[in-house]
C-alpha cells in the first residue's frame, strides 16, 4: 500500500531533493520546508519509489497536507482528497491581494517571496512590497531582486496619526536616515508568539542564586572521563538534566494551559532556546530529559544545535516541548527574565556564572562562582510559593550535582 507523506506544521515548501521515480530509504531527506521558526527537513518515512510530488516549491502548505507518495514501482496511489496548499481558494472574481507594486501576497497579507529572495532583500535593504514577482502566483524570486532598480527617490513617509497626550510627534524623516527591513517569516512568528504570550499569560517571576562551583568541578571530571569517546558535556546539558529532575518533583510546572483546563505531561521534554544567524531564534527539544544520561544528552543536543544553525532541522527537533530553558551564560549577563512559550506553564532563564565576593560559612569574605536563575511562571497554573520551592529544589541539584548522574550509564 502506498505511503503518503504528510506535513506536521504549516509552512513553505522550499525545494525537492528527490524526483519522481527515485528509490528512497526511510531516513532519506526528500524535501526542505520553511516553517515559522526554522527550515525543516522532511524524511521519506518509508523505503520505496517516489511515485508522486503533490506540491511545488513556493507553495504554502497546510498542516496534515499530503505532499508526496511513496510505494512499490508501478503502484497506484489514492487520488488526492484535498489541495496541498494551506490558503483557502478564492472565488475567480476575487483578485489576489497585491503589494504597492502589484506583487502577490498570501491571504493574510504576507508577501510571497522565496527564502533566498528574502535574505537578499534584507541584506540590500529592499522593500519587497515594491517589487513585482515573476515566480508562480507572483512570488518574488532571486531574479526579481537582481533586476530591480531603486527609484530615483523614495516617497515621503505617510503622516502619522495625531499623537496622544505624552507622545512625541513623528514628523517626516529624511529618506537617507531610514532603512526598510522586511520582517522574515521567523521574526514575524517570534513577534506574534511573544506578544500573544506576554499579553495573555499572567507572568510572575522568581529569582534565585546558585553556587555552581560543584557543578563545574563535576563537569570537568566527567569530560576527562569521556574525552576518549570524543564527548563533551556542557553546563547547559547538566542544567537541562537538573531542570527535568526538578519538574518530576513539581509536575504542575510541567503543564500546558488551555483556558478551561491544563494538561499535566507525564514526559519531561525540555525546549532549549537556540540563537540562529541573522537574529533568529528557535526552540529545539531534548525529549525525555529526565531519563537520559548526560553523555547521551550531550551528543543528541549538540547534533540538534548544529542542525538548527545550519537550517537542517528535523520535525522531531522542534516538537513536543513541555517546558523551556533559555541560557544566556555565554553572554556575560547577570540577570534576565524570559517570556513563556505558551501554552507551557513556565520557562527558566539562566544567566552567566560569575566570580563574586561571598560570605563563607565561618563569616569571612571569600570568592565564589555564582549564577542567577529566574523562573517565569503562568500564574493561572501555579503560584509564588510553588515557584520558590521549585527553584530551591533546582538549586539543590546544582549544588550537589552527583544527583544528576546515573552512574551505570554515564
């Protein structure tokens, strides 16, 4: 029986890596797909012959749509039951939305342009709404940007609405003093998600300081033992493990809130915020972080981070997070708070470990290595007392890190 390849999220088909008639293995990458926050690789999922391709590069694809069919040579597949594109069909009498120069847009007003065209436009400061696309459906492609010439002068910026009390008047800005930077699909997704979460989720914040010298010392010993295997455990790997074990003790925080109820997850899947080139950000997911050894986690996490930064993410890399960590340790940051990735109930913001003066147990002054952690929590799910207890439990694991080890599996 033929195997249908369905997408697990909305997005844009970038290109096919296989052609009709090709023999593929189950783990072969057959297409690249641009989701809101990442470029995702689509695997065949089954060995066989690629019988059909039901979408074209540049198509906006809806979640659950069938984009390809794999089967035995000569096997017939069932006819497509629905179009692969996500946008609803418009009546013939309704023209496609256009930009200021006639470029086709999607139904929700986004300009249709290839990822390469977007990158070129961002580099050159070209406003895509001023271009006429020559690709399918008016989509802007690389050639349109290479052939485009800027007009002699840009029109004046439109007048702003009258300012309310306390607001500064905009005035007109000289053309030479402004640069139009179109938002990428990823940046729009980040903007929409954070505004929605910050507006609709009642955040509260709890901060704690932890002594990380024991954790750093244990990491050094672990990495010395793993050096022959070419494995290096990071501080973040150890923090993910500690966070997962703490969530087992505080399952309320390992929940998703859905208005009339919240769902408490039995698996602990930690989302990890990863910065990308060109000011991007994506959360990859360390699945079952409470059960995995540090060495296994280190290898898997490193591979995910590399795929994310190379734009080669797999669907499972970004799916299923139950709680998220954002670590800005490498950036010499003393404190920060993070916005919850709704519908998750919380997110942990980790700052840099810093050498600071400390009061020792005997009352004398000394020097220690301390790190601040700030927990953001959805107040509809939890409260300050539980958040504080959770952070104290987490600090206990960091300051006594042998608890993170499964000595039979390290």
